[in-house]
C-alpha cells in the first residue's frame, strides 16, 4: 500500500490564523485530519474593521501554536509531512508575509517541498473537500474581498466572466451591518435581523442591474443604506432595512447568475452543468436557498462547501497544495507575497472611477 501524501496548509491572508493537515483516503479522496482556525474578532472589534498592523502582530503571536495544534489534532508527526502549502496572495501583505515566511522556514528545516497557494484558488477548490467535482464548472466567489463569476477549467486555469466594479459583496454586508450599529464582523448578523423585518419596506437601488453582463456593483446600494440609516428611529426600521438589503442582494445575484450561466454555456461544450458557490457570503442561508432554486430551474447542479469552510481556512489551502503536490508543482523559497493576484491573469482590471461597461 503506497503512502498517501500528507500536506500542511497555512493561511494568514487577512484576520484568520489557520493551519490544516489533509491527506487522501483509500479511494483517493481528500481527507481532512485537522483544520484549526483562530479568529481575531476581539482584536479588531473596537475599530469596526481589520487593522492590518494589528492583524499581522496577532498572526506572529499565534502561528507557531496554531500549526503545532493542527499537527497534534491530526494524530500525525511533523516528520510525516510531505509538503507545506502557504497562502501567498491575494490579501494584506503584512499578514500574508507571516504565514508565507513561516511555511518557507518550515519547508526549509524539514527539507520538504514548498507550495505557494492563491487564496482564491483555495476557495475555488474548497468544495472538493466534500464533493465529487469535475471540471469545468462555473464558480461564484463571494467573500469580503472578492465577488466574481469564474469558469474553472482545471488547476490554475480560470476564465473570469464577471466581477465587481467597486465593492465586494462581503464588504457591502459588513458596511451595512456597521451602519445598523452591529459590531464587527456584522455581515452574518444581517441575515438574523432580516428575519424580523419587512423585505419590501425600502426600495433600494440595484446598480448595473440591466447592463454590464454579469459584472456586479454594490457601492450604490451601500450609499443608499447610509442615507436611510440617518433617518432610522426604531429597531423595527433596522430590521426592515436589513431585510430589504438582503432581498435586493438576492435579486442582483439571481439576475447576474442567470447571465453568467448563459455566458458559461456559450464558452464551453458542457456534458454536465455545475455551479459552485464559495467564499464567506456563501454561508448566508437565504442566498444559498435562492441559488439552489435557480439551479434547479436552469438544470444546474449546485455545490457549496460546508458552512465551516466558506470563510477563510487552511483546509482549502492544503487542498490546493495536495493537487499541486500530485502534479509536482513546487515553488522556490524566494516566492514573493502577492497582495493582488487574480485567478485569470488576462482579465481586465475593473475597479475605480471611470469604469465603462
């Protein structure tokens, strides 16, 4: 019986310090042996958002302990590790540098291969941890820093169909929560408040709803929420605004996903139609339910990572590491941190004033 590869994944792109060990079962499917995540909510709460310098300091304080805990929980020994995979980007460079440097140092000491991982590719492949997933598939990546529709053709081969021209959806959720007086990170709380509200109370804008293909825009929606919150006087009005915001987001995603389906089908000769939704916002149950219904209507198979693997984690980084290890795709120890690292290197950068759609 041949030894199954054992991969250590390390993640520190923003405000989670995480480490994971994964291997394969006898059928060659990924097997997560440990997945340790240390959040920094208490560190950043009073600032209402992530402070890069504080996040990096917290990573430095925790990373050796988190990696050791991941090894202990896995039941394996450090000498058994076959390769170390660390997030190299995109993200906050001071944070990326911590996990990247630690991974390189450990790979050097253990004399094991080092693998630099694109954080977004981790999200893209995260459903492989619990699903049989065949290429190609359409990916909707919705997180705090990214909102994109991508055609996933194979490892390291992506085609961007649409992206946000301003704010990411997760950022819009967090900013809306902050305006409603919810402590950071407030995005997930919007769904809870929305259950108590009237989703038809406020008519909110849906930017580039009828143009721009499957590109997205959330800045105008966020600005509208800001204006309304200045006149809110009751808790019920807060609930109504949360519900109206979530309803508007669902309408935007439904319309843009339909367009993405059409574009994906035009560009690919599909034997099966697969739609994967990943990233922190994929944990929103209302959005999940809407997209599942849409997929049934459009004859797509809908696949989501487990809720606990939607946000930033190291199991998805180790997953990419495992795929690359099997192909012998290793990196040198001088591999740089990349604060901006698109999955589709040929896609036009679509952010900022003056974007034409």
